[in-house]
């Protein structure tokens, strides 16, 4: 490892002159493996400030950095993995190489040699023992944590060939743990054993009760100082060693001091049930202080490094303990002093700027060497004084100006060292307005910049101070732990609150506070002093609890904002006891139900079920009138609390829907509490909810056998019953107990909604009435009908069922479709008439009868036996008859079948008018053929067949329904 050089003592240029500049040139040479060689062309070289800020970078064996101020710099060659033929292939830069150099007239004209330590690699056969399943990831790192090689092995193939140096860390990530092995003098074979030896396990907790999420366990050999570090997720661990006698066990977690066990106490294995770690941190503090005239900048750098932090810039930092790193690296106080003392810079151009101006070192820095305790805790300080390079006028304070501070991030120190910065200024006329880092608190001097996640400039903007304000009307009061609604008047110069006198009251200005410097209500950074009626009452707090007198009280608040500016305000608090007067108004559908001033007795109101009811206490009042109150009288703010059966409301105006009537749930109660800070007044409403839910009307149809059917049967005794109807609230038990009934009303209508009266062509009432629960009828029609049932409950609320039903025919039904006369009939001479009939019923007609009436006299009857006319079928039959008279006469053909209801015969008949010639014995013979014309009313053309003639006259039938709904099985 290259030793860090001695402290930089060169003084910067004082005054306002520009600093001298020059350049630094280096020949980069590899040293290692018994040889020296120029660096590879890919080798990276970085130029940094002593505090770690990267200024420039270059690559190659010869590098130059130009345009540099005279002063101190650190040249860094980071760890790299490169190839060079001069060193027999691959090599590893084992450690970062640091070289401290001063730029002056002599060094700017010469080229320096920069030796870089390298370690050649060789092929190594690496195997991992005890991989039970899955795979493990391997990585190989330098002693400073640089990963130069990686591989993966599995349980099936647990070995690999890699190029490795002679000294390195081997890291295995397997399942939920990570194992780190320090390996030295490795030859051609390396065996890594995950579980080897006797186990020691344990559970880790924090003394402050915080959750431990990561545990590092290191086993260190007391003789050769080789060690293994294992990382565990969570707060438990298990590690193994073949021989604990000469081992040390170090248990640590980020942010906590490590604890150590001697291996002798762990022989044979042990469970450490509760390893308690103490919180600890290591920090470097940069404290900047600017003089009032802006000419001088003081810098104090303080190091406080505890045993919990191994210094990341040195080797073996993964051991987890500064004590063990000190011993393994054979560190000395002088070596650490050189590292710490190198942090002072000559110019602040890259670390601190005020309004764009930087400072230069004005004298020799003072270094307080590190004090190192026996448990390896390091404390050291460096002090330096700077003068600004360009005069800065204090007029800069008159407007916003920036301060830029370079902050080192924790990523460069693996989270172990926290760099924190403080900037103080000796001027009360300016204050911090904003920061580019959200972690910076916008308070007064000193400004604190906590550890940042990454390196970079933090910009702080300062502005001329302005007094903070308190908006009096936003002051918050709490009484009995509840926020009070007690503002009487909001004018800033006459803000008045009311409270109950003689009761502890908490006042809080946090919500009312505003700092115009930061643009926030950063009350938590401010100081407050209270006085009630000129008597001090609490300090340094944004809230205070006190008891007020009856009548007018004056509250004074003096405050100093976090920006360091003073302010004051005052307001009035009136002590008062009183209760509101409740005035209510209840409406529904725009109509008033009840309104009045509430009385102690319950108030009865009646509302309808499911209707929205509006409840209002808006006009309730509580008034204060006192000559000592400017602007009196005042209405005290009121709070409202409506309590309904299923919900509450905190509004003066609210609404509610009563879903169930009183018949179901009884009288319902609504409460209102109108309250103020000094008391409350209640009112109670007893609500009777009228039933508006209609009964459910259910029509049930039964046939003559008492069977429920879905459609009525024409010509049969049909029972219509409302027995399945019901009311949701008036059940049979309630009706019986109160001698009440449901009322029923039946109507039978055509499908177009026209009411039907009982008749031979509509329906016949067989039993009951249209107001009976059970109603027996016989339908004398085959047309569909509407059956309407209305059920009314005792609250006069009706429910109706109105459905259309298609009539069922449950018998044969003979319909005469047409007649045909082959020739004109003649009086006194037998004639044949053909009749076309259809069985429009649902049952086969085994026989049927046709009756013919002419001129009002029955002229022919014929029964057709064994006809077997199936439902829906048609047939043609003939009858003989002898007209008794002549002329134009009406003819009617009626068909009937066994089982066919009588009323169906008339609706299935066929009527028309025919002409009958005069008897040939009494009427002269007319020469020529007389063609009989059958006049048909409403013609339907029907041809029997070609064998029965080529012409026929269609006659309108009386019933157009040929097939009706069949009876459901």
C-alpha cells in the first residue's frame, strides 16, 4: 500500500490577486510481480482535492493535468482489472494508489513518476463445498473492496477455473447469506467451505429497540489474522469454524458498535440468545464560519471515528471493526494523521463559494493529531483560515445570494463514514431561504447539512430577513382535547375568540405562523413567549395551556422565527358560559312538517316512508353582547350533531330517509345537539313513519281439481285466489291481533285494457265476488284476458298485479271454416252442401255433429262418427237437405263435439246468405242456365279440390282462431 503523505502546509495567496496556475505531469508505472512496466493505455488516473472531490481524469501511461491553481492535490489510480503483456497477462490493481503532490513553480515544470502497485493473476481451480441445492454466486474483491472477477457454481457443478491474484477476498452469496473469506498466498487450488466445523448461532437486537435488518459476523484467526465475514439478512445468524480455540467472533450491524467473543467460550458450539448492539456512528464534520464583512472564512474539520467503522480508504475495511483493521493493517497514529491532515485545500474554488467568490488559505493550518484510544476510537481536528480572493461587498446582503458547499456522499465510504457540514455567518440581517438538498433544515445559523447520499454541491440561498407573522384568526384552541369552534371576529387588529371561563384551554399558533424568509410555517424552528393579561404564561413553545377569566382577556405572543427575526401579535379571548337556543325546521317535498323553538319535551312528527326529510337547526342561536367587546353583539359559533337511527351528521342542515315504517320498527328517534365552547342544548324528535310500501299482489289460478295452473281453461270452473299475496309489514299475525284485514279487488279486462262485465261471451261468476279473496269464474271466451288484482293494506296503500293470460282449450273444438254449394239449391229439391271444419281444440274429436239452419229453421243435422279429427286438423264433409222455401235466406252451420263447452259452438259457427230458386212446379221455366251466386259477407276463398269443381265461393267464418294454447302438462 502507498503511504499517505505528510500534511500540506503551503500557504495560499492573501489579498485579492488571482492565484498562480500550472500543470502536473506523470509517468504511470506498474510495479508488481517482480517487474516494472509502463501502465496500460486504458489505465484511469484521477486528480482530486485532498477532501475527495474529483477535478479531472485521464488514461494512459503518461498523463497531464493543466490549468491548476498552485496548491495541494491527490492523484488517485482506482482499482482496475486490466491486461498487460509485460506482466504476463491479466493483473489486478490490488489497492487504490494515492499520491499527494504540491503544485508550485518547480513541480509544474517537471514530470513525476507515479508507481502503481499491481498483483499478477494466475489460474486457480476454485470449488465450493457443501452446496446442498441450487446455485451460489462467487465474487472476488481486492482488500479495499474492488470486485475484479465473478462466477457462478451449482450443487451439481461446484467448481470453476478463474484468474486470481495471491491475496484477495472470496465472497459467496448463497441462499439468505453472504460469506466473505480473506485468502492469502493462494496457489493453483482453492477450496471454499460454506459449512465446515462447529456451529455458533444467535439472535441480534438493538439496545434502543430499533429493528435490526442486517447482521455481519466475522471470524478472525488470532495468529495469522485471516478472517471470514458473513452477511445475513434479518437479525439472526449461524456461522461455522473447525477450531474455535484460536478464533475471535465479531458481530456487527450498520449503525451499531460491534461486539466481540473469544473463541474459547464458543468451543463445542453455542447459541447466543440475545446479542445486544449499541447504536454508534462515525462522522467527519466540516464547520465553515464566515465573518460579518465576508472577508474571512474559518474551517474546522473534525474526525470522530468509532470502533464500529473500519476506515474505508484503508485495506481490510470489511473486517467490521476499526480495532481489527488497525491490527491487521499494522496502522500507526502517524499514518492516520497523514491521511487526516491532508484534507485542507489551498483554494475553496471546488469546495466553498459565496456569491460565486472563493477563498484562499491565508496561513499555516493547525492540525490536532489524532488521539487513538485503546478500543480504537479516533478523534482529530484540522483548522484553517481563508481570505476571499475577490473583495465581497456587504451590499450582497441586500438581495438573495447563494452559498455553494461541496458535500462528500456516503457512497464513497460504503455507508460507514457520514460527512456533515455546518455553515455559520455572523450577520443577523440575512437568513436561509432555500436549499438544493431537501435534508437541510431552513433555520438560522449555523446551517446544518447532514450526510448526503451522493457527492456534489449543495446550494444554499440566503435572503434579507423579514419578520414572520401570525394570522390571529388561525390560532387554534383546544378544550378537553377537542378543537374548538370559537372565533367571534377575524379582523387581525380585533381578533376575538370565546372560551368557557375557569376551564383549562390550550392555544396553538403553529397553524397560524408564517415565515416569509422560507415561505413556510416553520414554527418548529421558532421560539414563542406567551403572556395572558400582561402576565407571562409559558415560553419557547408554539402552544400553551391556561385558564381564562370571565369577560375580556388579552393574549400577547412574542416570537423569534427560525431565521432569527423577532415579531409580536395580540388577540382577545372572551370568557363566557352559556347554552344555545335550538330552533328547528323539518320539511319534506318542499312542505313544512314542523318548525319551532325546541322544548325539553320530545317533539312528535309524522313523515312518509322512503321520502327524503330535511332537518335543519341552522337558525339556532347563542349571542354575546358586552360593552367591552368592540363590534358587539356577536353570535357564538355553534356545532351541530344530528343523530339518526342509522347515521349521524355534523351539519346544521341534514337529511334522512326512513326506510322502514313505524308499523315495523315502532316510533323512531332523532336527536340534535347544538353546542358551543361553553355548553350545549339538546332536542328530541319522536318520528312516526307512515307506511308507503305497497302490498305484493299475487294471482294464483287453479283448475276444478284444485291444481295450480299457469293459464285459465276456457269453459271450466276456474279459481282465482289472492291467498299468496302479502304485505311486508302487515303480516297475518299482526292483522289477526288487531282485527284488521287486507282488502282485495278483482278486474277482468281485454288485453287492450277495456273492462269486461260478466256475460255469455266473457265470463260467468260461479262463486265469490270481485272483492273476495277467492273468486270462481268460468271463462266464456277463448281470447286472452288481463286479470287485475289490487290488494290494499290497512294504511290504504295498494299494490296491483296486472298480467295477460292466454286462454287454454282443454277439449275438442269444432270450427266451421266455410261452406260450398256445387249448384244453386232449388226449393223442394234435395241439395248437397259441403262444409270445411277444423278441430281448433287440444283433444281429438272422435265424432262431431253439424247442424244447418236456413231462414231460422233447422234443416239438417248430421253426426259424423269415428271421425277421429285430431287437434289442429281440418276435413271436408257433406250434408243433404231440401230447401222448403225460396229466396235470399240466411244460413248458419254450427259444429259441436263431445266434451266441447257449449259457448264454443256459437263462436265456432259459420253464417252467411244464400239464394234458393223457386220450385220448378210453381215457377215458369226460365230459359237459359241460371247461375246461383252465393253472396258472401267477408269473403275467404276456399277451393275444396279439382274433383269438386273449378269454382267456389269463400264465406267469412265467424271465429278466426283455429288453434289455441294447449293445456300445459
